[in-house]
C-alpha cells in the first residue's frame, strides 16, 4: 500500500553567475523512493546533501528560484500546487528541523491550536491538553514561548504540533539533531509508534546508526543522488546483505563496526 | 530608521518584462545619462532663465517657454535646468565631504579604542537626536546662508547614517583573522585602519555617497525654500518655489508645478543610479 | 523571570536617561556656539526697525545688560543655568517669554503633528502589509510606486501641490493659517479648525505614510520568508492566515519603532508644511526665529525638539527589546546599536 512516492525527482536552483548571467545549479537528481502505510523509511545523507529539500518539495514550500522535475504522488494522486492546499496538514504533516520554524512571538499552546485549526481538527482546550500530555508536555510547556523550551521539550512540542492534524504521512526533518540519546530515543520511538498505527513516516536524518533500529527501509543519498535503497535488516554483520557498495562502506565505517574504511567504495 | 541600506527600488516597475538585474542596470544607465544632460542643458540656455524680460511676465507654458515664465519674465525651463545644476554641485560636494567625515570618524574610532568610539557614537546620537532641518537651520543661521554655508551645513548633517553602516562594517572587519594576526605582528591600529580597513570600506562609501546625494539635494531645496539657503536671487528650486507662493492664489500653477516635478525626477534618477551601483558592489542585495 | 526583567529595565532606563542628558548637553553646547558665531548681531536683530533711532552708546548698554561682552563660556554657563531653572529667556520677535511662545505654538502644532503621526502609522502599516503580503502583484506595484515616489518628493512641494489643487482650484480648503483671518484663536470653531488643519495634515501624512509603508513592506516580505511562515504554509495555512498570525505579529513592532524613530523627520516635515500653509505652529516659529535672529527662541526650540526626538529614539530602541520575548528574557542593554 504505497502512500507517498517520489519518481524521477530532481531539483535545481537558478543562480546569478557574475553580474548578469544566470545558470541552473542542480541540487538533486534521480530521486525515487516510496513509503507505504505502517512503514518508517529513513532518508540518510550527509549534511548539505539536499535531504531537507526533499521534504520541502513534498510540501511545495521551496524557494521561488527552485525548479522541480519528476513527480511526487500521494495515494497515486500527483502532489502539486492544485492539490496541495487540501493535503498540507490534513493528509501529510511536517516535523520541522529546528525551533526557528515555530512562531517566536506566540505561546506554544496557541501554535498548537493554530495547527489544529489549519488541519480542520477540534481545537478545544481539553483535546489539545490531552494531545500534549501524550508527548509528556504539561501546562507550563504549553504556556511557554518556543525559545523558553529545552531542546528535548522543543522537539516534542514540534512533534505534538505536527501530529495534531492526525495526518497519514509524517515527514520528520532531522528530528534528533541536537538531542541527547535519551531524548532522541523518545522521539524516534514516537515516530515508530505512529508507523505502527498504519501511518507512513519519512525520517530524514544524517545518522544511519540512530535511524536503523526504527526504520524499515533506508534510502541513501550522496551528492544529491540516490545511492541505493536497502532493507534496514540488511545492515547486519559485515553487511553481506547490502546491495550497494556505498551502503556497505557506510555500514562498515560506523563506530561499532570498527571504522573500517572500505577500499572498494 | 530609514537607513541607506534599506532603500527600495523602483526600476522593476518601469520595465517589467526584462530580467531584474538587466532592468536595474538599464534604468541606472538611463538615469545617469539624464542627470548628465542637465548641466549641458543649463549651459546651452545661456542667459535665458537669468536675464529678466519684462515683456513676457507670467506667461503660461507654450512652445517658446515649455515651463512658462516667472514674475520677471525669466524662462522657467532654463531656470530650472540652472537650478538643478546648482543643486547637483551642492549635493555632490556636500555628500563627498559628508562621506569623508563619516570615514574619518569611523576610522579614528576604530584606531583609537574605547573612548573615541564612545565619543563617535555619542556624536552620532546627538546628530540623529535633532531634526535634520533644525540643525541645518542652526548651521546656516550661524554661517549666514549662501552656497558655502549650505554645503557645509549639509556636509555636517548627513554623515551619521553612513557612519553607522560603516561602523558596523568596521566592527566586523576588526574581528577578521588577518587583522588580528596583523595586530600580533605589531602593526599599530592606525596602520591597520588605513592599510587594511579603509580599502574594504570603499564599496560602501561609494554606494553611500551616491545614495546620499538625493537626500542632500532635497535638504538643500527645503533649506533654500525656508530662506536659509542659497541667495534669493540665484536660480534655485527652493527660491523658485518660495517665489511661486505669492502667485499661486492667482492661479499661476506652472510656477509651482514644474520646478518641484523636475526636482522629484532628478532625485529619483539619482536613487536609481545608486541602486545600480549597489547591485555591483553589494552582492547581498543582489542574490534574489 | 519578572525580577530580572524589572531590574534590567531599570538599569537600561538609567543608562539611557544618562545618555540622553549627555546628548542634550552636547546639543546645547553646539547650538549655543553656532548662535554665537552667527554674523547676525543680536542687538541689531532685537532693535529691528528701531535701529536708526538708537545710538551706539545705547546699543553698547543693551549688550552690556545681556552680558554679551563676557567670555562665551561664562555666557553659556549662565544660559544653561537659567534653562535648568526653567527660564528659557525672552523672545524678541513675539515679545513674550520663550516658554509661553513655545507652549502656545506647541498646542497649535500638536494636532497637526500628532494626527499626522497616528495617520501615517496606521495607513502606512496597512499599505505596507497589503503590499508585502502580495509582493510582486499589481497592488504591490501601485503601493510601492506611490510610497517610493513620495519618499523622494520634497515635502514642501507636495504641500504646494495640495494647496494648488484643493485650495486654489477646487476651493475646498482655505489657503492659510489655523483659523479664519481676523478671528481671535479662542473664537475659531471646531469645524473651522479642522478645515484649516486638513491640507497641512494631508501633506505631512502623505510624506509619513510612504516611510512606514516601505519599511513595513520590506519587513513583511522578510517575515513571510522566515522558517515560521514557511512551516505555517506546510501546515496548510492560507495566505491570510499567515499574514494575520505571523505577519502582523512580527511586523507591528518594527513599524512602531520606525514611527518613534522618525519623529525627527516628521518635525522637519512639519516645519515645511507649516511654512507653506502659514500655519502658526512650532515649525513656523523656528523659521521666524532663525530668519529674524531670535536666538533665545531658536535655542529653546532646538533643545525642546532634541528632547522630543531623542526620547522618541529611546522609546523606539527600548520597545524593540521590551516586546520581543526572546530579547526580553535577555539583557536590555546587549547590542545597544541595532540600527
């Protein structure tokens, strides 16, 4: 049951080159993957490999000088300017990368209510308080401004805001960056839990090791290209089950596998 | 605050179909040409606009006198061209002096440490804390009016905004590694200020200069209009508009309309040139 | 959280007030020296047309009584002392104590400047928000051209155009003054007052609107490109939703800041507008004092305006820190220069 699919997807930016000439700088190429219901798919790549842009492309919030090609489909329907208004917040939701994505001048409870209203969900106080409770957030956290929350709390608040619309597809952009192991675990198991409730989760991260225990499948991205898609369980032993050389190299370079630098990569 | 760095541009509206930057450069070039045309027109007019002709007083605009004539029969078009030429010189000279003041202030404050820096920032506050026009009136009052007084007054009042921008820039440059290492090699702050900091300020200075000219020109006109600036006999936009006030109620509209309109267009042209320059020198605003 | 806030507020306020005092002193010193080097002789200016009937001995006597022969520093100290005691001096051209002249002129100017300030704030903000929210559209272009052209136009020329159009040709408004000629100010009716106020107010507002609108527009575009607005879009917010919830919230404060910081330009504008419409306010008094060499009045007005404008700048600066919760939790003093 495919929920979201990217096929032949690419992205480039129009930039000024010198004073007057402009040129297209390609950022992403040949991106193709799918997410089914009940699945956590991890999109793994180094910082600056264009992972976040994939999330932004799905929500149609790329900067105006970006050019897109290929197709993105949700439930077989193309995701574009026409269909997006009905999809954003209601069918798919984004867990943003950093606290700067929350309104700095509004209290968190208010922003949660905004998100609920935008997704067409009930906005009464009890429902929202119960929703926050599920993420271990109390009234004090709700009354705080975003910058007053600690890193872990802020991340859970963003998760709460993203899930209040009860969307089928959740795209989490670096949900564990800047978190200690304990908080990262809380966040990732929440995402896993959502997938177990028949939702689709796209986990965008730079850390293969952190993603593996929670993901079903892993897509590797390097320099704006897909470097193969692997089952999470194939990352095992010496990586014999891995199909791509890059995945094997990445796997063997992990600390627990002895930092082996693969020669054949 | 209306900083020089935050000005908006008009050019994208004039030629909507061209590329943003081509458009800005084209507009800047056309405007520069128009500005250069004014002194030429003033020169070609000869004595027209200055010599009175009492047979043709207060003539409405026609083919012989595009902008009409004034109460002494002087051709308003030639007079406007001459007035704008005066404005141009006053504006350019005053702005150049003002930029110089700003740069010296900032460099001295950068080179001589905390006390001087506090003093400069206080001077900026004091100058900004007084309405520009009042300070201009005071200075012209002190110097007794005339082109020299106006130019000096403009030079003494227009530096704070550029100084603020430059000061921020210098603060940044001072943190740069090579400056710090130059300091470790025993170079004095004065040597660093002139050798390393000054060259980096040139683009900001140039853009600041061109964007300051329209401000200076507008203030010159205002000051002259109020009776503190250029002599009431000289061709100047402020004088012409002040004179026109006596004839407006009699319906002599051209006396009030054209000089002001030309001044407005003149100022817009300068702004366009300034923005074109900024596009070249300040890549941050050029990214979109 | 409240105690540190109150504390840093008090410290910040004390610092700023101290700085304000220094700025005032500096302006007083500069203004006084400028008045001293002026070629206009205060005694001659005082005598005016009576100059022919007064001999050099009498002039010397007046100079002596005014202390004009003492060292400049002594004169300055005495003048400053008098000011601190509330004695602003005597205005020669209005033949009244300076404090009275300023007070009466202030009350005439207040409705003009105050209303222009409010109107340009409200209209400018509204126009800026509309333009910024629809940047690139035709309505943005119209607003931008309007604001941009007017911000480059000489204020007094706009006043002249308004005078030509509405007073001379259409005859809707009077050409001058704050009330009908020949009527004592106390007898001027409210509607008359309003009619005389309309054109100078329009001239001043038109100028102020463009400043606030351009800044609000730029700010609005910036806000709508921030992560928070981007995320709101990803949540399915409509444009109106984003503008109302994120845009207004973030753009209001900079607009108010601009409004406070632009008091100086507003006063400059009011001098010109009052001159064009012969509106007997503080601005016209400034010009008269400068032209006729009424030094005590000119200096007093300078100090009053400096106080006003500097307090405006100060409020702008503090507002900036006070209302934003991110800065409020920190130190009010950090980053003293944000302009």
